[in-house]
C-alpha cells in the first residue's frame, strides 16, 4: 500500500534526483539549508524521487546528519499513517460512479483494457477502471522501470527518521491530493491515458525517458529536472498551477508557521524545488535565506 502510494505522487510532477560521486557545481544539489528571517535554528529542504532502482536509493552523510538534528521530518503526505492511506482508497474513484467505459469509445476502452491486462497490475482492471485515469497512468509508469527492485526515496527517509526517533508529518493529506484530480476533467485524463497506451503499442520506450529523468537526478541538476517536468506535463499545461505551483504556495504558507517553532527537514518531489514558482524561490521571496548544501553519496550501501 505504501509503495503504491508513492507511485501516485509521480503525477504531481514531483520529480527527483539521486546523488552522484563526481564533483558538482554548488547549485547542483538536492539539499538546501533554510535560515534567516528570524529563525533560531536552520531547517532543510530536500528533493526526492518517488521511484528509483533500490540500489540507488541512498542518503548522503549530510542528509543523514540533518535528519538526526531536526525536530520533525515533513513529507508531502504522512506516508507512515496507515489509517490515512487506507481511508483514501474510496477517494481514488471517479465521482458519480463514472468508469473508463463512460469516457472512451468501445474500441478505445478495449484497447486500454487489453493493454492493462497484458502488462499486469496489482489491482484488477474491473476496479482500476473506476479510478481517476491519471492514477491508472501512474501504475503503468511504475511498471516501466528496468529495475529488479524499485524503491522510493521517501521510504528511505522515513526509515532513517525512525532510526533517529523523529516525528514524521505531512504538508498535505492524501485525501487532498486525490481531490486535485477532480479539478482536471476526467475526459482529458482518459485521453491522456489512451495516448500513453497507444504510445506503448507503437513501441515507444518510456524507460528511456525514465533514464533521462534518473540521470538528471543523479546529476542533481534542478534546471534539467524543471525542463523534464514541463515536457512531462504536455497536454496538462492548463493544470500546472493545480498540480504543482498552488501546492508549492500552500506549503510555503504552512512553513511560515512551522519554521519559527522548530527545525525541520522538508522532503518533497524534486520537481517542486526549481523555477520561479518553485519552493527555493518562493521561500526566498518570503524572506528566508536558502542556500545549497553538498550532497555527495558514498556508494556501496543499499536499502
């Protein structure tokens, strides 16, 4: 359940990066310090990736050190709250008993059904077709990795936080995230899902696009990640505010109350960090000093 939920978060363009061994530019990092504006202790911002090969899902010594120092770890959602995760299942369904069959032609519907059944899914298609189509697309995306075993950076951070007896909280609820999908017409979501299926039938290799994303994550290149985010959202340009920027603004408003009270690590999808409407810039506009921190990984340890 927890692993599945991390796959859903990919749809928010919450893109992320894995630390590299080679020398980096100062700005090429996923780890940032938040200070100034009257804060007594610094807090930290880290960009995650929601799905990556397990042998690359590692934390730098710097990040481990900061986790041990802060009072609370904030994720996008509290993935450690099992009851919340369980309760959100019904909100994954489309409203008014809508199904994919209502949104596509018979031929299109059969094409999507056949594709899902051929790919295999942890959820029967008879159930999946009642879910918001973007969620179904995320499950297809998760199946396209070339990893023998995949992992989420969020899970690794939670594990480290527990080792250090740190509280884990969410900046928003899973229920809220699911409600965002209701703001995007189901018809449009269904057409995007159909396009995904048709691209797959034509032999378009989505794993190559994923490899480009992961390489940007390894390089800790936020500018490149921002470019990939924009490309990923083709067909959804009118909903970027809903999926990404409005959430960034909401988080900064919440952090204005959190940061003066305690030192925290904020770990969210790396796609939320860069750009004019990214968290780094919005926090600076709010009066905070946000500066890069080295984030080198020592290879050789797996989760």
